[in-house]
């Protein structure tokens, strides 16, 4: 029984991280031909074919020169007449523009129409014209929506609409210019496509945000078709429903690169994928960046993270080659999802300083804690929510916003003296083995403490942040803890599972986090003044009156 439980827990952890199998250590990048035939022989262009796709880009009837155009392989730019021509292998079925800064394109609901369908016949000459609208984008706001996992389960629709209300409220109160959004993948959930798929997600998003918000999309590991095979056919439904799986666009003075780092290896009998950038996408990106000045800030989005939460670069995924393309760029910020937790990493790799924000999940812990106890959490104790970037010219500030919370909600405090996660208190109706396993899961929290410790979970922390705690005007030493669990998630999710329907494992156990801090007060009843200052100098405070009871009601 114990062995079976261990296996199931490990499988659950794999599901949490996206069902990713162990992958070999690739030093390079895998070539993908686009047809999954195993034949890497390049298509031979007819001798007399100079181009087979052409069109114009205009704004109010006037030509727009220098607009970058691509089919996912070839990259060109419009001439003085706004015209472009390229020869396309037409395997993706579309051509797209990299929207220039200071312009927008028409929208179909939330979808910006920066791409146009083309025929599949390389012998057919297609025309695809694009129209632009001038927009003032010196100041603007970009929102990042990680892992929504809409699937018609766990009251996800009701919770998602609370999220949409939060977003619409932010848009309504925003004074920083236009607002745009970028998803970070896993909008729906392939496992539940039989009842809710990408088209349903898009309909929901259009209903909730379609009037006010252009939404660009990043593909995740649960967005390809689990019933298809190979990396070309699995994203086919995504491409026809949402749009290109990798592309670029510009807002104001910033260049955005949206990448597909999910290399699907599905066969008829097994679902599998690797987190990596395939060769053809890498080659496309080199061509795209040839049109981007090194002084231009670059934002990269992709689903799976560049770094893990220990700051280790995932070199086996080909990211070393990816970063090398950005040598000499002034600023590269990577925004990712997939993990359902929040962390930030800044590392120098391949001569490039890339700062990454792994940006939590809209669904938090798969909508479960919100459905269970009415507190919307991810497995590291961060609230379910989304990232916000406010731009002023080429400069920006960023923060993580919990759904239903103010912008100033950036940490939680726990009074360890009041925090005893015993089975007798939190899982009294669990089975004997359930009670035992719950206390194993919570570790040292199962026992009482009278050492006057206070814990702070500062989810969007990075080393530039400053955390200060004062007791009676005197500063207390603050210790950063590594690999500890958030106690609120343990009772909002795990205690509920052990109490209500535990067999011999829980699907989504708490993560160990690296953004929990500890201070020791001199008294169990003293008031603490907590001050947390982010990398931009904005300070968040709490006057913590102790004892502070650890109850679900106290944290709703």
C-alpha cells in the first residue's frame, strides 16, 4: 500500500508539472519538418516560383512600410508601398504580421487579427492584406494570464467570472493608457475536451472580456489535442481555433516574442511531450530578431519555465541556444506559467541577463481551494491571479495581482504559536491512515510551538526586495527559509482532501517554496509592524496584532 501510494503521489507531482516525462539531455535542438513523416528532406521550390503569398499593410488606406510579415518560416518586411511577397511552404495555413508599435489590428472578440488564412497549395498564389489603426502607446498596461484550465469542473466558471470581473475592474480604473493581455498557456484542459474545449474557452473569454481587452495567446501543454499524434498535428485544433503557436508583435517600444516550448511526442498509445524550442521555431526567431534593434526591450512568453524555482537553467530544453539569440539586447524579461506557483529568477546565461517571472495561475491550484473552502490559492500559498506590467515608454514596473485582492496584497503573515495542524483539529473525520498521512504531509506544523515565530509568505519576492519587521520599534532579524510549505494551502486543500475523499494519495500536494520568511518575536502578544518593499521601491505593510488566530475565516 505504501509503495502504491508513493507511486501515485509521484504521478500526481508529474501531473502538476504538466505530465512531462523524463527527457534526454539534448545539447542542441530537435529539427521538426512540420509533417511528422520522419523525412527531413526540404521541400523543393519550383524553379519558376518566386513567391506564392503577397499582400499589403495599410492604415486608413495609406501604406505602412517596414511591417514584418511571416508564415512561421520565412520572414520579410513591407516596402514603401506597404507591399510584401514571400514564398511559403504553407504547412501552417496562415501568414501573420508582427504588429508595429503604435498600431493595433481589428479584433474578432478578444483575438487580435494579426494573422490571415492562406491555402494549402504551394502552387496557388494567395493574397493576404492587413489593416492597422494608429494608437497612442507611450504608456500602456500588459496583463499575463497563466494556466486557466477551464473544464466545467470545481465551480471553475463562477470563479473564472470573478477573475474576469477583477480584470474588467482593473481596465476600468486604469489610467496608464490601453490595456492588453497575454495568456501563458493551458487555457482549457485537453483531458476534458469531450465536454469543454478551446472553442468553449474562447466563447467564455469573449463573453467576459471581449468588449474591452485584446488577448494574445501562448500555447501550453494542455492545449494541443491529446488524441492526435506528433508535434505538427497535436496543435492543429489550436491553430485553427486560436491562431499561430509562435509569433511576435510590438506594443509601444517593446518587442514581444510568443514561443511554443511544448514539443508534443504523442503516439497512438502514449501522450508525451518535452519542454523545448524546436529547430524551425529557433530559425524563425533568428530571422524575426534581425528586424529588432538591440536597444529594444524584449518580453518573451512561453508556457514552461526557462528556469526552475532554484534558479537552474533548463539547458536540456535547448534554452541555452535560445538565450544566445539575445546577446547584446539591453533587456530581456521572460514571463512563463505551467508550474502554478510564483517565483522570479535573474541569471546571466549565454552572455544574456534574462529575468524570468514565473507567474502563477489564474486557476490557482486547479480551482480546488476556492471550491473547497472559498480561499483561492496555488500550491505555494500565492493567491490565484495574474501578472500586471505597467509601461511608461520603455520602462515598466510589474507585480502579481491576486484575484479579488488589491494591488497592495503582496504577502500573508502567520503566527506560528497559533498554528498547529493536528489531525485531531483539521481532519477529525478522516480514516486512521488519512490522519497519519495528513500529519506526515504537514511536517513540523503538526506540533505546537511556543517560540514566538511569525512566518511571512511573500510570493512575488526576488532578492532585490526588502523585508523589515519591528517589535516595539526594534528591528527583528528576518530569515529566508527554503523548501517549506505554506500552511494555509495545507488546510485549504490537503486537509479538505484527507477529510472528505482521501483514499491513499492527494492529487495536488503543497509545493515547497523559497519565498517564506521567519522572524522571532520576544513575546506571544506583541504587535509587529511588517514592511515589505519591492524592487521598484513600493512598500506594503501590515500591523500584525498577536496572537493572530490561524483559522480559515481569518484568511478569507
